[in-house]
């Protein structure tokens, strides 16, 4: 069977490419299992400091697999591994960047939203078209979009199924950068390489701290940040970072 997720590595950056072109990278149970499994395999690897999730030039991912969903009974929905897929993604500690070209629709948009940053090609199209199918987003779309776009704009997209383009996504704060169509993957990998240069324990703690902002009120969020900061202060990398600064040289981080 062909790999539904092609995994490669360049230095400390892992690249995971969805590879199901005949179904526009629709998130079949098999593809979700491979993607979550590969991320879980890479997550504890100290050599991996940032992961990029990408599709093809034409499509990031067209959402959940409508063919598979159409045959699912209600009791199967309740037991379906899709629910744990989104939890498994949310549990990944390695910083993740979505490199989006073409369509990121439904579960595809939710997959991008589940990443920590998004780099989009000019021609990328985002949307939550589930309403057109008689359902609603089920992978965090209503929640994560509302946190970034606000209630009114999110309502428009989830109630009409209307798509929005990369420029709008950028203007609304969903996308970190919009790049020329041929450069989306290169730019995402360059951003990942910048993250991978950083001390990896601090990068993971920083990710954890920022994600807490989506969940909690300000004071407990600040308390949590303080604990994570204290952990960062216990690392050898912070000794190296501070010493290198004072010695006016480049730091060499070991992930310790
Ligand atoms: N699931 C299963 N198959 C899909 C699919 C999907 N989400 N999207 C596309 N495909 C299949 C098509 O059925 C078609 O298969 P056949 O060749 O066997 O007919 C093939 O991929 C090519 O599709 P198109 O001819 O439609 O390709 P296109 O390039 O003209 O259009 C597209 C691309 C705009 C992405 C279009 O395919 C599309 O609108 N797809 C559906 C998008 C959608 O509604 N996503 C939401 C899914 S529900 C969801 O995601 C729930 C959730 O939140 C968890």
C-alpha cells in the first residue's frame, strides 16, 4: 500500500506530506492513523525540533473522507477513531507548522488550525463547508476559528460554508505569512528551520505556555507560564544561551 503520509527529515526539521491525491488528501481513517502515528513516533525524538505538515500544490486536505463518513452509522460515529485523532494531534509537544497550498477545507482547515503556525500560498483556500453536507465541523473548527477570527466571522464561515482566501486568512490573523504560490513549502521549511535552531526544551515549553492562553483566564495562564519559565531555567541550554550571549558568540544548544 502506498504511504498516505510521506515522512522525511532535513536536519532537525521533519516534513510530513499527505499523499492521497485521488481523494484530494481527504482524511480517511487510515491517513489519520498514519499522520497521528508518525507525529507520535517523531515527538519523543530529540533530533526532531519542528514538524511541517504539508499537502500538494493543489490541495492541503479536502477534509474528512465524505465517502467513508456517508456509510457510517450513528453508533459507529460514537466509536470512531477520528475523535482521538484530534486529541492525539493536540498532545504533540513538538512545534508544528502547516504548509498550505490549494484547498484546506473542513477537516483540512482544522488540521491547519491544529498546527502552531500556518504558512499559506497566495492561492490557498480555507473553509469549513461541513454545513453543506448537513453536519458541522467536528475537528475543532468552530472553537479554534472563533478564537482567532472572533464569533461573528466564524459564524459566517460555518453557517454559509463560504471559503476565504489566503489574503483574508492573513488579514484575520489565521495565517502567519502568505507567500508566492511556488514558494509555500520552501518558506514553511525555512520558518521551521528557524524554530529548530532554538533550544528545543525551551521551544516546547513556549508552545505549551502559548497554548494555555487558549484555555484559561489570564492569571492562571500567567502562573502556568511562570512554572514553565522556571523549568526552562533548569536546563543546560539556558546556561549555554546566556553564557554565549555574554561571551558574544553563537550558542550551541544540545536539548538538555
Ligand atoms: N472526501 C472524500 N473524497 C473526496 C473529498 C473528501 N472530503 N474531497 C474530494 N474527494 C474526491 C472526490 O469525490 C473525487 O473522487 P472521484 O474522482 O472518485 O470522483 C476526487 O476526490 C476529486 O474531487 P473533485 O473532482 O471534487 O476535485 P476538484 O479538484 O474539482 O475539487 C475540492 C477539489 C474543492 C477540494 C472538492 O473536492 C471538494 O469540495 N471536496 C469536499 C470538501 C468538503 O466538503 N470538506 C468537508 C468534509 S467534512 C469534514 O471535514 C468534517 C470534519 O470537520 C471532521
